[in-house]
C-alpha cells in the first residue's frame, strides 16, 4: 500500500508541476517579432568612415570621401556639402565640445593607411585649422575614436 501511495503522490506532484508550467508558459506575453530591415538605398557612393554629430543644434555627417581622397562635412537633412578639408586623410572621427568641432584623421603615408594623426578644428564647419597629434614612423594607423569621460579624453587607434 505504501508503494502505491508513493506512486500516486509522485504522479500527483508531476501533474501539478506540469500544470503550473503550462500556466506559466501560457501567462508569458507573446514574443516580439523580429524587426524588419527595409533597404532604402544609399546616401552616396564611395563614402567610408562616416560619423554623425550634432553641432549648434543641427545634425551633420563627417565623411571620408574615398574617391576624392578628402574629408568633408555634410548637412544630414539636406545632403548639402558644407566643407571639404583634410586632403590625403582618411579614417576620421568627430568630437564636439562647446562651440568647436574636432576631427581626427589619419594622413595617408603608406599604401592605404598612415602613421600620422592630425587634429582639425573648426568653429563654423567651413574654416579648419590643423595641428599634429601623433607620428610614429612604421606603424599602421587606421580607424580612430575620441571621447571624453569627466575631465579625461580617451583616444583609441
């Protein structure tokens, strides 16, 4: 009798657990569907290393225009080119602080990369000044990134 009671108890427990699990599964919300990616075309040809940024309340895009071997700033809303600068520079990144836009680019000193980093500065996106940041002959610099945390600036190369 004891074995039968134990068997019934185990069966009842298993049925209760199964019932609870099915109620839990049924109570879960339906999973969200996978987002659909809609191909809408391109903003331009031969653009690489583009960086969106906000300056004085407007969204702009820094582009390395590979075919022209130049850096340029484009108004994101209109597509209008604002300025060209940095001939023979590539792999740029942009950083905005206050009323100044900072762009760091890699000067092409080898086949498709460089060993010189230069910082370009502008307060109006049309006039640019430049200053050398880093030069290490023989190394290959491609992409860069510049950011700030508290009072510390960090650049990755």
